[in-house]
């Protein structure tokens, strides 16, 4: 079009020139016509050459495209709505060693796709010994298949060779060897060390002794997976070896892998060991990236005979109380006698130093009514109970928050109180779980103790030279010990009786506690109705499932589990029932032959080796099915019974 415009301008100029001189105008017109004719034939020749060139190029591109697609180092599959192959390049034929895969379903070519819920995106699939990456383009219905065997093997090798650090500790070596002479102690230590060394050599682990009772382990992630698969058999071997000599020697192991750096990995390993020790020892805690796993834990924590730690903690708590503006004491949600009794003990300790102290309490469950009636008789005690809202108004950065009978922030009555101050003390006797109040400045966790009341009673004996408890305070503390030990029949050590003796000397009344624990006839009948539905599995485990729609208190469910444990040949009991709040409550009890804490942790709960619980949503039937599935898994992995 620009050429046509130029010729038009030339013709116009020729006409203007003819206006002044006709001969010059004629010459210009002839020249314009010549240019127009030349341009026409030149354009025609150019178009002919271009058409010839494009025709040749199109053929070359098409031929080259076919050659490229045939020689591509990855596969291409076109599929239809039914995910059936409509076309593929020769690379696919090479993979499956067949001439043609057209008409075959994708799931037949790649069986992995049968188990994939969403096949859009990128999926890895194995074909024979090769690993392929499948890249889906759902809009175009195209599947790209790329061989990533070498990269996958390299990635696996990298993951397998990642550094893993572990620490092995002999639990309570000083306590268990206290009565032995030097020769017996050396002999026992040599046998335990030999067991650990042989175990390390078997799995090709680098072992370095750090102290008399602690060893460093260095290995790779692949070996750590093998150790997890073996469920740390060294725990059983040392326990059985020591059991033959009637000495309760056990191991605690902390392992870590998958951290960003060596420093962080070392911290993870020691944190894992702390968790294993906090859960009572005789177990392994493994942290891999964001996963925390536990193995073992088949025996009760060995009671520590020395009171040095109790004295040190008591003195530290005394100093914290003296430096605090006021003291706020919290137990767990749905408080029991142990929680309230321990809180009363801490309240007494604060009052010894003239500090304002309060106990956070909101709502009273049926198991607490009689104890609270006793405490309300004393006005000085009753006015020390405040609501969470009142506690929030009293909290300052200089306040001391004392958490008793739990170490999980999610279980305290008002978690906001823990964010209002950095001065937090935790006093608990439960086995440590993955969740923990990490920013506490003083932690007194002893899984060997029968109850939080026992720990607080020991602290009271060291926190002040002269501790005088009144009858109600001493009775509340003794009630907590009595309930958690089932009248001194479970988890009871020498120090438990020593604490009870101290409380009895200070006026604790066992008869008042006995009246508190009395059942009414209606509750007893309800408990019998629950027990009537019990079934026995694995010969020694009783499971009672309450009918759907029948709601019972958590206390009644727990009491039913306790009663089932009294039956002949029953080593563990589980009671599943619907609670008034609509959740499904599960109470678990054992005589020590089975770790119900591990069972309840897999159900989303936790607790002790002999006393644990869980809550979950759904129906009692679903909870019972899940419980039986968990028991079957534990039985197949390591056996249910010790």
C-alpha cells in the first residue's frame, strides 16, 4: 500500500508539472508509469520466491519436528476423557518395550496412579527399576514422562547420608548402684557398656563415651530408619540383662535428624533425650524434621532416692516467689483433687513469704464438690480462688505463674496467662509429651512421683524452715496423693509414704478423704451398666463401649476403667463413652504390663504408663474401631505386653 501511495503522489506531481510545462509533465507521467510497471513485476517475483521459500521451510520444520518428537529424551502421551492413551511418541514405546500403547488406560501403564487421589500436577511413578516423573497438563490432556532415576537415586542417597546425632543415657545410674560396692558397680557398668557397644557395631554407628552414664552416637539417616524399624531393641536387651541381676537399669535415647545445621541438630538430640527422660526413661525419642516419635517406655520410672533435686528446686522457687509481685497458680482444665491439692500447697508456700497468691478456678466437676465444700469452710482459703478473667487483671510482667499437674499450655484453664509474664514455673508428674511450655524459667517434672501433691509436699519441706499446714491444707494435699495412687496401691514409692507421713503429722484427716471418695448408689449402678458391656481382647485387655447416645461424665468413665482393672487376668482396661459435651471420652488403665500412654497418644491423648486418657470427635463405634486398630498395630510392631 505504501508503493500505491507513492505512485499516486508521483502522478499528482506529474499533473502539477504539466500545468506549468506540458512537455516536462508528459515526461514525468511516462516515468511514473515505468516505475509502476517495474514495481508490479518486482512485487510479483518477490511473492513467488517467498512462497517457494516458505514451502521449503514448512517441509523442513515438519520433518524436523517429527524427527525431534521421535528423538526427544522424554515421553509424550495424549489421552482422552477416559484417561486412555490416544497417541504417544516412540519414547513411550521404549519404556514399556512394546510397539504400541494406544488404547491402554494410564492406570495400566502406571499402576501408581490407581492410588493417587488427585492425578493433576506432578507425580513420581516406578516402572521396573526406573523412576519416572509424570507431568500432567489436564487442559490439553497431555502427559509428559521424564526419567528421573539418576536424580531420584542421588536424592535418596543424599537423604540416606544426612547426619543423625543421638545421645544414650543410663537412667539413674547413681541411684540404682547406690547399694553396690565398686566391683559390682564396675561389673554392671561394663555389661551395660558392652551391650551398647555391640548394638552400635551391629548397626555401624560411631559410639563415643561422654561420661560414665552418657554416650554420643553419630550415624546417618538410613541407619536411623533401621533403628526405628527395629524399635530400638537395645532398650529391651539392657532391661532384660539388668533384670536378671535384679537391678532396674534402663536406657534413655534421644535421636535427631533433618535439621538445617549441626548446631540445631545437636540441640534437637539433647531435647529428644530430655523428652525421653521426662516421659520416665526406658525409651527412645526421635525427632526427624517436624516429626517426633517415641519407642519403648515399657517400664515405670525408677524412683530417685536422693532429695537433692527437690531441695534445689525448692530454693529456686523460694527466690522466685520473693522477687515476684504476686503469684497466680493454675492447674489443668476439669481439675481433679491432685491439681487442686498441689495448687493449695503452692498457695501455702507463697503465703509463708507474705506474697499475694491466687488459684485460677472456673467451674467445679462432680469429683471436686466435696473437697471444695471443705475448703470453703475456711474463709482465708475460699477467697483465694479466682476466675480466669480476674487472674488476667492481676497479671503483671513481675507476676509469677505456677502451673501444676500439667506441662501443656493447651490444657491449662487460661493459656493467655502464660503470655502475660515470662516468669513461669511448671510442677508436674506426668510423662513429658511433645507439647511443652518451653519458656518456663523453672521446671520440676518427675515422672517417678505418684502425684503433683507429692512433689509439692516435698518442696514445702525445703522451701521454709518452719512449715505449718492447717488441717484443710494438709487434707487437700493428702487427698491428691490418695486419688492418684488409688489409695496407695499404684505408682507408690518410699517417698510417697514419706510425703503422706509429713501431711499426716500436720493434721491431714484420712477419714475426711474417705468420705470424699464415697460413691452414691446411682453412680455405682451406672458404672455397673458400663462394665456389663465389656469384652476381652488379646486375653488380658478389657474394652467397654457405652451405647451411642448415653452420656456419662468423664469421672464415671474413668471409675469404670479402674473397676475393670480389678477383674481377674485383666492387665489393661479401656472404657469408651460419650461425654456431656458431645465428645467421645476414652479412659485407659493398666497394671504396668502394657503402656497405655503410648496407646492413648496414638488416639490423640496421653498420660502415664498405667493411667491415660483421650478425647475425640465422632461416635463411640468409630472410637472403638480406632482403638482396636491401634492395639493391633502395637501388637504387630513390638507386642502389647512387656
